[in-house]
C-alpha cells in the first residue's frame, strides 16, 4: 500500500501512514477525467440566456413599403432579422445543460485525479486543521509553512473558522470530505487534507 507523511500545522513531519491503494494508486484515465470536468461545468451552467425571435419582438405588423415598384428589396416586416431592432435568427432560449455520467466513470475519474495529486507530490496530509478564530493571516501563514500554492483545503466536516479564514485568499478554497470532486482537484495545485478527512474520503469513495 502507498504511504504518505503526516505533518502538523507548522509543517513538521510527525509520522507516516498507509493510504488506500484504490484511491491513490490507480491507473490514470485522462479520458474519464476530461468527461468528468466537462460534465461538472455543464451542470453548473444556468442556461438562462434568452433573446427574441421575429415573432416575439414588439411591432413590425405593418408592411414597410409596397411589394413592387420601389426599386428596393421586398420587405414584409421591420422586425425581420436583417432590420435594426429585428428579431434574432435561431434565438437562444432557456434550457437545461445538465446531464448524468455513469457512476463507474465518475469513480474512475476521481481515482485518477487523486492518484495524480499523490504521484506529483501535491498532496499534503495534516494531522489536524483548526483555528481558534477566523483569521486570514493565520491561514496564509499556514499555507506558507506547508509550501502550498493554490491550495484546496479538505476538512472532515464543516469548520466555520477554517472556511472564513480562507474565504478571502485568492485561488484558495475549502471543501469537505464528502464533497470533493474532480474539477476542484484539478483546479488547485495542492491538496491540503486533514487526517480525519482523509479517512472519511477513503470511507466514502473507496
């Protein structure tokens, strides 16, 4: 089984632990990872775009000029797409972009993302991530000691102080063990995870 070092919040090495071979030593499937990211972004789309077709634009009921004899092209309405203020051809309408991926493919993608983080040395396990009070400067100091860039912090459950401490830090994010996803893992350089959160991830996704 693969092993990883556990450090404290100052970056001091404490011990070494074994981690799940299924989650952190799988074959990396780039196709599955790509599909998972595209699916995540599609599911986030609001799909509220809407413009009017010629039948929905107000006015244009009167023929602008007679059919023949003017020397100009025939026109039936001032709300046709070629007119200023006219409707839009094939106008986009509200729609749902979301779709589901097979559970097996989602698992393969997650295993691939976690394995990639572990193989690249971008995964940092901390024995306990906690703050007495929300303090952005303390969180920045914590990241500096770990050498974490663009970090994704994973805690076992909701920790208000950790969340508020990281909220204003650019390119940093906080999530919880049950909510990790491929997109967030790839978006951030370092995965900073507490030991209890790691056990929870193994329990939920193994």
